[in-house]
């Protein structure tokens, strides 16, 4: 057996009394693609951060090529050829894509950045790995999916031996995911080692050589991919056999809840804008919005939730024209609940306590509102109830919201948004970064609301769209290019529609043709 | 384990649970900063061949060792506490009221104007003058708040610039219309009516009922910020404006409110200084309360009620400095060095994390 690239022996990492990693033994062979799976809070990210030099474990040893090392900080890890792409981006918004990618070691002449050289390097890198970016675009103007690609390129720029990716595909489209999987394979063929964290077992089965399952800070399974199955992995992750429910029975659509008529938004801030978008949401249905990230879905969400004012067209909520008075406040008052696409910047106040985050909205109504005061006891009861009902872990409501893992942040947001019993639920990527068990819970919540609400579901996860939606709208370049029933579409057909390739005879003709 | 004794029992439990642990968390940084500052000044004092113990003894004697010293400390604590609260309220909303001095100045003008132009009974007159000064300060803060809200102009720059405008307006009005004819070298207004003067309740010095007003304002503001609906919305707006907007909160109005309240308190300082200490408007009466307010706020670490001890602490340094100079011949600049180094360490918030990590490792099993 060859010398392993990385060996972890008895690695233990504690946060206070909480044991995030408990005596972890893990071996990574050179040139393998190693998937790490597990529920939110299982300790995956913590373990990877230990490898990247961001955490120093209390106990245990790390060997690189059989040689003991102390990865005390990220610089040391990088010098040893370990690069990590984090789940949450660390990009400088005001700088261009190229500047961000080369930041760690910019091409310089007389101490000044050679901008053109940097752009060439990044264009080359982008081509090599098939991760499409515009080197001169400002990061602030890039959509989330593009920013993720910039992050990956930033890590690849350092030409690492081991590349760690924390949920790399969470924000990628199916096509981009396939491309990334190809890239991972080609990296592997160059003898590089790839470790990636994911929730999607499909990807694990497609690309990994070996998979390690973590649960509650421990490794419960570490096997070759040939010797396992998705069912075995899922069971190992949640510690029980998971009943994956089939599609819920459709509910007969009821009254009209929301209608958009010819809504136009001019492109701004790098977005594509909206091109005469019209559709109707009825009570009892889930309308899935499919599309490659950056084709107007974000703008559509912003218009319905009042975050953005359209330049033309009308928005009607429950028959009322609200175009002129559109604001988040007005839309919420009209019954809109919003699970936003970016939880850190929009969905939460990370530096405020979980308690403060959970009572937003409810704080303006009794019993939490008591005259001009916030009733502390009622607020705590409310927050505790949400934490328990949605299994937010760890459920310390006095801790800052930023101390939660991504999946638990998402659970907290969903808990808060659904608690006000909204009739129009706008859910953007509701299960992004959420583990299987929690995702099933979210699905059940959304479907369970159909007897009194309608759901607009925006997702880049096609399986999610196909499984939950009663109707699917496909967006391309700011317009709705197709509408279809989920039974009438396969994932492949949907992928083609999203790429702007309209077949001659889709099951239903596009509405906005 | 001896390390346990260092952090105290409760620190072994998860952080920020329980009163003692929380109190320790909030006092830890100012304490470390003060020790670091004292260390630096000790080295400096030694290097000029004086005894640090003498200097610190003189400092404490000057500030607390006599009735005069105590009255001097309390006199300085009165505006410092209010200034710290004014700055902290801005911080909570994510705003930086760099123009505190301008609002103080205008508050001083309007407070003294109300002091000598109108006639009111003794109890009411100072109250009206101080509230009037507050309104003036609040109005002066409204301008940068509106500029920020509707034009996106940085409130830091606009409020700071308006400071100079406030000086210009006040000095011009006093010079043209209200100048005390007997004043020659200094620009000052006529005296306020005797009824408007805030009397000192100390045998010596200038400690007025304003001291209790300052402390009460800090406590009430703290309570309102933590427990009221408006306070919650202001805090949320400060923590993440985009989230607050997305949640349907009227973020613009909350920003304006917080900034105006900050200006109102600043205006109160100016008015109280004018009618209480100087008994008239004196040009350049503000010895830098605006800047001191930031020191108090930083020392209090964003805690409004924490401005009370922080304000008293800085007042001790201010009051004791004179004694050092008078009895030991050591320049009271040493106090500024002490203040400066304390603030430097307090601002280095990452230091706190490292110190906490150190303790955690030592107390870890």
C-alpha cells in the first residue's frame, strides 16, 4: 500500500464542553477523491478546518506523507499543499474576479499588480477547469453561483496537492455540477487528492473513490464506493433507516394568491433583470422555478417579496394591486413569507443572538409585543418553541446566530418564516446546505402548508424541483421560457430548457413566448 | 487546578451563561486594557526618574482624596457618561456620530439662550433649558441622519463637518446679539437668569443634579434599548441593515431615530455645561467631550449602562491629572498617554479572543 497523503490519528477538537471531533482516525490516499458526508453539525467542516490549519485540535496527530506536522495556521497548511474552499465565501466584493483569484500571490512588476497578466491567468485557469467566470467582473456584481466558482479558482490558483471543498455543489446547477465532477476527475488524473463535503449522495456515488460518514463528531463508516450504496450511506448518516417519501398527492389549486403581469426589471448590478414575466400562484400548489443561477430567479424573488421595485408590469397579491406600495413590510403584511437565498447577508443578523433573530416579525405582535415593550418571557418561549420544533442545534438561544452551522442557520430562518403562517411562501434554495434528514423535514413543512398556502420554490436542485412542484416554470435570461407539469419532464429535458434549448414540442407551450 | 482559580468557577461552564460569567466577559477587556495602560505609563514614569507609586497615589488623591477631588471627579463624570451613552446609541444602530461636539456646541447655545431670554420658576427653568439644548442637538443630528437616509451620505463625514457650522453659527449669534459687554478677551454671552442656574449640591465645586440625570439617562436608555420594541428594531438595524429591511422593519426611520437621540443627549451636555458650570455661553466651552464620548463608549464595550463606570473612570483620570502636575511636577499629559494606551488595547478586540482561547486551553480537561 502506498504512503497515505494524509493520516489523522485520534484527532479531537472541542469547543468548550462540546466535542466537535471525537478521536477521529482517517486516512486519505494520494490521488483519491474522498467524500465526507454527514448531517449538519456532525463535525465535517470542523475536521476539514483542522486540515486547513484553521483549527488546532486538542489531541491527536496529523501526518502528511507519513511525516508528523503541526498545521497551526492556514499559511502552514497552504505551504504543505492543502487548500480549502469554504462554504461561505471569503471574497473581496469591491475587487474584480481576477484580482480575487490571484490575491494570495499576484503577478507583479515593480511591486504593482499586472492586471492584464492576472486576467490572462484567470481566463486560462477558468478554461482549464471549465469554471466560467469573467475575469474583469466585480465580485459584488456576480451571482452566488459565480462567486462559488471564483472561490474554487482561488484555491486552484495555488496549485495545491490536496483540495478540500466544503459543499462545493450546493450552489451549482446540474450542468455545473457535472462539469465540476469532470474537473475533479481530471484533477485526480493529475495525481491530486480531492476531499469534498456534501449532502448529495448522488454526487458521492458518481465521483468519489471512497466515502467517510460522520455522525455526532465520530466516524461511523469509511468505505470504498464500490462496497456501498446510497441507502447504506443515508442510514449511516442519520443513524436510522430513512423513509424517503414519494411525491405528495397534488392538492386541487384553490383561489389565486399572487399574480405577476408583464413584470420588467432592467438589468442592474450585473443581474440579468426580468423580461415580461407573468405567472399566477394559487393556493394549494407549489410552483417550481427552475433555471441556471443568474437567469432572473433572484430578481423574481426580490420583486415578489418587495425587495425590488419593478420598472413595468403589475404585482397582485390576493387580487390587490400592490405594485405602487411594494416594500418588504407591505408584502409581509399581505402574507408573504420569504426564505432568502443568502442566509448570512439577508436571512439573519449574524451578530445578534439567535433569540433576537427568531422573534423578528413576531416581535411586533402580541404576546411578544406588550405595548412598547418586548415581553422577554414570551420571546424566550417563542424562540425555544421554534428551536425545538425545527431542531436547531445547538439550541442555545442566547448564542450569536453566527455560531450556528449553515444548515442550522437555514433551519432557524425557515422556522421563523413559516411560523407567521404566510399564505405566499417564497422559498429560495430552502435545503441548500441542509442535511438529508432536515431536508425531508423542510419538504414536509412546505408540502404540508399547501392546504392554506401557495409556495414559490426556487432551486437549482432539479430533483427537489421535480419532486415538490405541481407546476414548473423554467427561467432563461430573465424570461419564463417554459411551463410544464413535473410528470411531463425528465431531469435531462429540464436541464436542456434551463440551458435555453427549447425542444420543438415540450408538453406544454411556453407562456411567455 | 490553579488555572481554574484564575478564571473563576463559572468560566468552566459554557460561556455567557449565568450572571457571573457574563459580568466577567464584559469587564474582562477594560480590565486588561487598564492594566496594560498602567504598565506602559509605569515604564514611562520610571524612565523620567519619578516613582510610579507617587504618581498613581497623587492621581487617586487628586480624584478621590478630598471633598474637592470627589466633586471634581463627579463634575467630569456628568458629561462623560452622557457623551458615552450618546455614542453607544449610535453604535447600536450601526452609526458613528462623529459630530457629537457640534451637537454639544449648539445645545450649549440654545440652552443658554433659554437661560437668559425667558423667565421661568427656579425648578422649571433649568429643565426647560436643558431639554431645549437637547432639541437643538437632536435637530443638528437630524441633518446628517436625513442625508444618510435619502442621499446615502456618510453620517461620519457630514456630522463632523456640521460641527464647524455649529461653531460658526453659535459664535456669530453670540458676537452679534448676546455678547457680554464686559467680556473683552473671551467671547461669551450675558449670564443666564439666576433661576436657570443649576445649583451645586456639593460644598465645593460644581456637582449638580445633572449627575443623577446622566446616570438615570444611561440606565433608562439601556433598558429601552434592551427591552423595548423600538430598541430591538434599532439593534437589529445596526446588526444587519439588509436583514432588518428584508424583515419589513422601517430601517430608515430607526436610523434617524437613533441618530437624533444621540444628538439630543449631546445637546443636553452642552446646555448643562452652559447653565450649570459656566452660567452662560462661552465660546469653545467644550474641552473635547465629543472625543471623550468615544473613549467612554469603547471602554464600555457597546454596553449603554457600562458608560456609567466607564465615564466615572475617565473622570477620575481627568480630575486626578491636575494633582499630578501640581504636586509632582509631572505633566498631566501622562494621563492622556494612559487614556490613549487603554483605548488602544480596548480596540484590539481580537486580543480578547486570544486571551479567552488561552484561558480555555488552560482550564480545558
